[in-house]
């Protein structure tokens, strides 16, 4: 038999929160490196504000009860339990969709989408646009415990397919993802075109290397590739650490809330506004709720998949293969995963829908949820037409 | 149609035993019985051991279906909606679910 989902609610023990409060009052701050606030990493004035908010104003129990309003399950799967949030959509025929977050996000990235996507009629929309949402936490993220092996994005896609079909009974479904979730979703669409109605991504990360021999990059594509490589300069050290020595990093992430916050929040700044003098497009509560999900789980384990980013296997399409299911993308200009030209997308994807948003970055579910909601509805309507 | 048994073991949240039994008997069994494929249900309490401790409570569901996985999917979809209201009195961490497939015919003692 397929795995049996066990009903789950987040009920963090009081002693875990008391221990965290202790740590938040005992931070040992380092020196601020000379230069501007974000020049050498996470800004200290910013981080001091976040940590003060975490200590004095953040209410985990409120988030816990908010999250617990949705059905959740722990599903025993090949490499350990997977935490899944499920929201049944309104109406007679909601479209099943599985949504995947990435690093350093978590399912918190997707929370603002849940109610409007599942129940559009409560937000001035049409019930015909309703989705039934399945939101798993990647292996080792938050309430999905550390997996017993370093699972690849492609294997994770297989887990997701099993969740959708065998466990939750959706034989045809849509797939959405961003960041590592974009990789997972793309593999799932490649490997299960018989089940995946459509693929929707908020960044397009697949590398269609095998196509370059036959079709050398156009001038526009070369310009994009050059710009992308240049943008990675000085920005990929975290990938090297995650992908090569995650255990060394894990001790400080697991032991120090400020260490975890600094490691994660640098990306929430760099991959959105990026500039020193702009406020981040998030409120502290959402940023900290995401940190909490990592803190309450095992933040080291959430970095394990990066070894497959370093060896490129997470993103490299097998020779001769291309995603044939109808694919829609909604790309954001400030994303660190820079929006490629259409021609580049078409090398890996059967592109039927392409939105280039006017603003936004790597975390659209938190930055501008309505843009993502509208785009998912538009993509689904296109597929149903 | 094959007939399967679904056994669900659980404990109440300490101090909420009355609410647990009320919810389970009056709300939950009728909710589950509305799921297609579930045809009968009954709950049992383990008799206390010598030290007074109890094994988990048991709910036995009889399923008439070809594939119990479809019943699981339907149960999962209903859970948390108004079709299947959950209770804070149920200790979710204590839940164990096992499905059983008959490996013999039902045999009964001879009258006498």
C-alpha cells in the first residue's frame, strides 16, 4: 500500500520556545565590518532590529494557530516523513496543484496564497478558479525531518508524484515551484507528463546544455548568460558551503538563532531589493515565521540538496530531453535567478504562457502574492480553455 | 468487492477523555461512514493492565472497496473540512493506522 498520511498539527513544546527566548536574550554580537551596511554580508543594524522584534514582539503561537487552521499531515515516505499542508478548494471541481518552496524559504513562502487560491470566491473571484492545494515541505525542511539520505530534486519530484496520485488521489494535477522547488517541479513534469496537466514556475532554472551543439546561443542568449554569470560573482559562497561542507555550517545554524537569521536573511535582501538604501519588501513577522520553521526543524538538513546544484545535476536536462507538458512562467526582474529570454526558455520548456512582472524578486509569494495568484489562475484558465 | 479492515489506534489528550469519546462516537464515526467505501465502524477500549495502564483506543472500520488507497484519499480530502471536523481532544501524535486484508474466511465455532 502507498503511505498513509497521519493527521498533524504543529504543537511546539513550551520548553522549546522558552529555550529560544533564552537564546534571543543572550546574543553575542560581532563587530560590524568596515564599509556599508550590507557590503560584507547581513547588515548589523538590520539584524539588530529583526532580533529585537523576534525577542519582544513575535508571537509564534499566533502563527501556529494560523497554520493549524489548514489540514496538515505527516506522510511516511522513502527517506522519512514529509510534512504536507492541504487545503481543499471550493466548488465542485477545484484543480489539484502541488506547490514547492525552496531555500531559504519554507512553506511560509506560500501561506499567503493558500486562501485566495483555494477559495477565490471569498476574495471577489470566481469559484471556477479554485485550486485544491498540496504544499509539502522539502525533505529536511521545517516539519519534514532530516531525510535518511541526501535526496535529489528528481527523487523529490518522484515523492511529490506519489503524494499527489497514490496518497491524495489526484491522477491529474498542476505543479508550481520556485528556487529548489522549481527544480523539483521541473523534474516532476519531465518524468510524469501523463499526470502533470501543466507546469508553472516563478523562476526557470533548467539548463538545456545539450541543445547548444545544434543551436548555438543567439546574441541575446549570450548576453543573458554573460549577465547571469557576472551576477553570481561574489554571491555563490553559500552554495559551496551547502554543497560541500554542510555539516560544518549545521552546528551554528542549529545552535544560534542570530546565526541562522544572518545566514538566511542576507538572501531575502540580496535576492529582492538588493540595494543598500531600500527597505526589504517583507514585514518582520513573515521573515521571522520563516526563520522559526527552520529553527523548529533542522536548518542544516535544509541545505543538503545543494550538492546537486554544485554538480549541476539538479538543473541539467538529460541529452535529448525537454519538458513537453504545457509550461507557464511568471518571472520577476530582481530575482537572483535572472529571467532568461524566451528563446532560452523554449530550449527546455514547452512554453505556453510567459509573464514578466514589472517588479519583484525571488520570493514573490511573500513580496507580491497577488501577482502570483493572478498568474496561476490565468495559466489554469488557459489550460482549461 | 474486496473487504478490508482499517484499524486506527489513538489516545485522547490527557484531561479531555470525555470530549474525545463524545467527538469520536457522535461526530467522527458518522463523518467517516459518509466516505464512500466505508460501510461499518466500531470503537473499542483496551482493558486496563495490572498497573491500570491502557493500550490505545481502537476504531475498526470495515471497507467495501477495490482499493483502500481510494478510501484513504477521500478521508484525507475531507479531513479538516466541515465534512470531517477534527477535535483538539484527539492526540494526533498518538495515531497509528493499519490496514488489514483477510487471509482466511471467517470461521465460527460450531453450535453445541
